[in-house]
C-alpha cells in the first residue's frame, strides 16, 4: 500500500503534470542557491524546510507549517522571479519568528496580517525587493507584533488587505499531513526554530548579511 506521502505526490502529479512540479521544485530550490552568496542568513534558515508541492484544495498559494514549505505549482507558475523569491523568504522568516504556531485568543486573519507585516519589515531591512501586493503598514513600522495586531482592529480598509500566503493553522485541523514522517510536537518545533534563530544570529552577527535591527529583533523574538 502506498504511503500518504506517495498518494499525495501521485495526486499532485495527476492534477498538474510532472513537468510543472519538477520545474517549480527546481526554481524554488535554485533561489536558495542564489541566497548562498547574496542572502546567506536566509539560505541557512531555508535549509531547515523541505519544499513540497500541494493541491489547490490544501494550499491555494503557498504555506509553511515549520517543517515544509508547501507550494501550489500552478500558482508558482504565475509568479515572476522577484515575487517567487520574496515569497519563499517570507515563509522562511515566518518560521524564524515562530509564526507557524497558532495564536489562541487572536482573530486568525488579523493576526496573520500582523505577522505578515512583521516579516515583511524584516525582509525590507534585509534588502529583499518587495512586490507591490506584499502586506506592509507604513504607520506600524517599528511597532511590536501585538501592537500591530491591535492597530489593525481600527483599520478602516482591513477587508481589502490580502495575505499572499496562508499559514496552515488557519485551515481546519492541525495542518500536518498524514505521512510517514511523524510531526514534531508544537513545543519541539518551537524549540527547534529557537535554536535555528540563535544559530543564524551566532553565524552572521555583526556582518552585512544580518542587519543590526534584525539581529536585535530575532534575539528578542524567542
């Protein structure tokens, strides 16, 4: 009997075709190779996440659960290089910030927008080119995550703000696929990413590859 992983891979292949899947995996992986020299801090963090294709019903665009980057290949086909690289970096830094964890007591959509803003400010400081549709609230630059979340409660055009990704805790269920890899507990996954955040600070502290404000933010984030 095929594993859940193999069954999912076959379903995705049947839906999109092997060529599209292979192309997208190669593109997302090649972006990491570029980062090895241009953005090594992001490249280091990205290595902790496997790239996995997903069906539209599960992931309409792209997502992460702290173990994988899930990419809808048809959506990936619609992206230009700048947006694709930005999106992968966005998902990677969601993990570095611990955003893969649900936030009990918070309104999901508003919390995700606040998380998007926080990560995108980091990417802007790191020198990534930001696509026009990326979530960013100029009035909130410098605010804490919870302060951005609170500020958004009175945002008159909140309904028009759209996240490019969807964090898996926003979907029904745990967000983990039933495959042969046993999911880490939430606490173990949080501990893992705390270690990665500390390691990237250790490796790139006081270099041009990790801006001082990003170093300070990441050191306090955990």
